[in-house]
């Protein structure tokens, strides 16, 4: 299936498959359909374009803070200060190309000593990464003049007088060019050559993340969905690393055609910003249950960024790495088994056996609580207490039980409605198991623990 | 790392010495050099080769069990870490957990994390604390089904963030056990699997298998399988029982008496 974007009843852009059938940008829709009968059309959406561009800009902020948008389809980044850190211009360009491709966009890169110059060079036939002003001038002079022209009028005028390249334009008297074509053209050229400064408004990183992706076809399988989500998560990772922040949770919304969207909230045991980690958690969550309906759009949202410092390699030991691995393990287990299936244990200052312990989040809360002084307590607590059979007043569990110790009266909790009054005994069964049993005065016997 | 470089150098010399026909196979061999241990001592340390008749000579990474009688019988002198241990027991309440508490206490006290996976009952926090276990390093995982238990065990062992894993699984197939044993081998953790006594009849890839039976004044431990020679006779261990703490008539004495004739308290 081939795709094209339409604007004003004309093809604005098309994919490689449509292009191979002869469809070109600027072609009328009727002509395009005649060439490619199965052509799928979407109307151009400037808001979505801008959102995509901002996503790329946010991702680029990991390399430099000075990023600005060149609407409608360019992003400029000042990378001079970052070259050494990222291993030189070519290595940096390779990283950017790979990263943006992973976000799902194709790129045309160019680098030059001036912002406008780099922007113009990106229209050149070959990829130019220049660090030198002379090389820039040389490359600019060889560019076709159409790239500079902002208006159709100027283009027609220049082609009539036989000006084809920038070099030829620079050869003309300045005053005449300014009078006939307006000052904008020359100003652009001056900025490109670095003769005039170019003030730019820098892109400001958003406070929250929200990005959506419309899928080309409805998706029923989790794997295909993860592939699409990966792009959004990489974008999120870019924003987070630019802000030097992490998140504790994010929200994934799956849009269906008819049903209400499915919302999946994914929590992290410790703040993180690694897209691979997000994806792994999401994989566990998605593998757990089937999709309610085919998905046609996905959205990822995250806010409440928390500061996340970079990693410092420890000199001694790897306690922190250990903790990190532990957090990831807990996350993975919770994503698949449910939040409640994984927890830590803590003490609670209460004499009632059910309340002398409490659940606590695994690995998070590291506070210690004092153990109240008790008599012997079993290692296994049977929850809820199991009623024991009685024969002739003697509790039975694989035969009659023999009382070895007791009673220990536990009477507490009148203040919160869960009052208990029990006599606990240590009993021995015929197969020498030691059990912790109780009875309420005048009531029946219960098994509450096992001395394992 | 010097060892690997030596391996490479030796390998490279071999390549040069042999004819082209052998080059390919020798190259393969060189690739393996980086993963396989190079010296004999390494082989023994990693237990790829079993040497008969020398029980404690093998340096198995082990944790003292807290029972000197048992330590003397176990290869390495304690519970093996980085290997699967199976404990088979018929009953609940015979002191079977007491056996593993000392290493857990020392691990948690050192800040190592331990995981209880799918225990049959709730581990009671006050009793664990009383046994010297630092509760801050204890995590409880209770998966809904049998398959999730094995999945979780593998995740725990692969994450390398936990130093002891206790798990309970009633029915487990040989292939699953094998997977678990491989995961345990690749980890550094003490892995103890509790199974019912019936599993004794089935073969198991575990490095150490113990059968427990409760005795009148303690616990009888029989070593079913271990790396190295084993003693046939069961060991009698005096595990910590609550009755001793209470200074009451001992269990044996209580059992001698007629249960019905005993005056019922309360």
C-alpha cells in the first residue's frame, strides 16, 4: 500500500512506493490516482508536523542546549561546544542520524559555521559537514539559486536573466539585486556567509511529555504495537536526558476505532529514563492481557519529572548498581504478576499477630522498626487462621494435639474495632510438627502458625 | 586477563604452524578460549571436573549453614551458592526452615537481598526478625500460578541483585528443574527449592539434595546427592525449637505421655 500526503488537492509528499509508480510532489490528486490506483491519502496536518518537529528538537537537546526550530521541517542545533564530548563532527552526525532514524524520521543533515548556511546546505545533493568558512562559501556558491528564492517571482526573474547558481548571483552588483528582488534574499545570503548575525529563538524543553502516533494500519499484536511505541519512548528518553530528569510512571493510551481508549499506567520502582527499560516493562504489561480491540493510534504521556543525576562509577563495590538491578527486577516482577504480588516485610508495634507485621514496598522503605518483645513466634503464619476439628475438647490436626506450652493471652485492639482476646498455645501433632494454635475463651480452636 | 591473552597468543602460534586446512577449526578453538577456563585449577574451581575421594578440597563458594555437623558433610563446607539446592520434606512444622535461617541472617545483615518465592504460608516478620534476619532486605513474591513461579525464579536469578532465593514448588517437571539449575549456576545466589518428599523418586539436576525427617529432639538430615562423596548416615541436627526456649518438658517427654490423659490447659 502506498501513501501520500495531500494539500490543496495536490500531492504534498509521498512514500517511496508511490514514487516508484511515478507519483511526484506537486502533482494533482487525479493524476496521482491514475498512476497509483491504490494510493492512500491523508490531509496534511501542520499541528502534527510541528509536534513531530518538536519531538525531534527535544531529542536533540541531549547534544546541545541551543536548538531551534526552522518551520516547517527543519531543526537547527548549535553543536560547536559539544564536538569534543561526542567525538567530533562526523561521530556526532552519525549519532544524530541513527537516533532520529530510531524515532522514525529520515534526515538530511548538513553542518556549517553559520546556522543559515547549514540550513541551505541541507538542500544540497550530497551531505556536507563543513567546519570551515571558506569551504562553506565554496559549497554555497555551487548551490542552485532556487534554494535561496523565497518567492516564485524572484525565481522567475533570476532564471530569465540567466542566473543559475549562487556564485552568479554574488557576481551581480548588490544594490541592483536589492532593488529588484528585495532585501530578504541578500540578507539570507549574508547570514549564510556569516557576514551578518542571525538571532534565533531557542527551543524551550516542555514541562511534560505527550506524543502520539497514528498507526498506518490497525494493529492487533503486541509486538507490532511495541515497535510503534518504541519510537515514542525514545523521544521521551531524549527529553528526559536533556532535562537531566527521570520519571516514576508514564501513561500509554491505546486508541481503538469504536471502543474507549485503553489506558495503561506503567510504574517504575525507581526513577528512570531508559527507553529500553520502559519498553521491557510495557512488554510485560501487554503480554499479560489481550488487546481489547485493534489499535489504530498510540499515545505516551509523562509528567512529574524528577531530577536524576548522571551515573558516577563507584570506586569501591557496586552497591548502587546492585540497587539499580534490584529496582529493575521488582519492576519486571510487578509488571507481570501485579503490584501486590511483590512486597517487603516490616514490623508493626502491635501485639495482635495479624498486625505485628506489615507489607512495605520492596526495596524502597529502608526504615527499621523495633521488634516488640514476644514469646516464641512461628515462622509461618497461617492466614486466615484455620479452624481445627475438635474431639472431646482436644483439637485435632493429623490426630490429637498435645499442648506443650501456653497459654499466652493476647488481648488487644479495643480502640480500633478489631479487638481480639485469645489464648495461644504451642502444640505438638502426632507427626512431631509444632503448631501455634489459639482459642477464644469458650470458643473453638484455630491454627494460626507453624514452627517450621 | 593475562590468561586470555596467553590463550590468544598460543592459539595464534598454532594457526601459523598448521596448514590452511586446520586454520578454521583452530580459529574456532581460539574463540572458545575466551569463554572456557584456561588452567586446570580453574576447571576444579568451576566444578567442571569432579575429583573423587577428596571431599572438602574443592573450593566451592559456600555459606556456612550454622550447623558444624552439616558443614563438615557438605562440599565446600556449607550451603553452595551459585547452585541449586533441593530440600525434600514431608511435613510442615518440623523445623525445616530453621536449617536455612543462619545463612539468611548473615546475608541480610551484610546488606544482601533475599527473596522468598511462593511460600506456602506467610513468613511471619517478628519470627524472622527474632532469628536475626534484617527485614529491610527481605522481599516476598507470591505469583498466582506455577508457571509464574518458575518465570519469576529465573528473573530473580538473572537480575543478579539477590543473594538468596527460597522457593516452593510442588510440581515441577525435569526440564523446568534443569532450567532453574542452569539459572542458579549462572548466578551467585543460594537457591533453595523446597519440594515434597515424593519428589525423592525423581531424578533432579540439583547440585545438592537433602531429605529431612523430624526426629524427637531435632531434625534428621540425609544427603541424597551432592558434588563429591557423601555419607549415607543421616545427621541429627539440634535445630532451634520454641519449646526449648520456654524451658518446658522436652518434646520427647511430652510425646511419651498419653495425649488424652494430659490435662487440657485453659
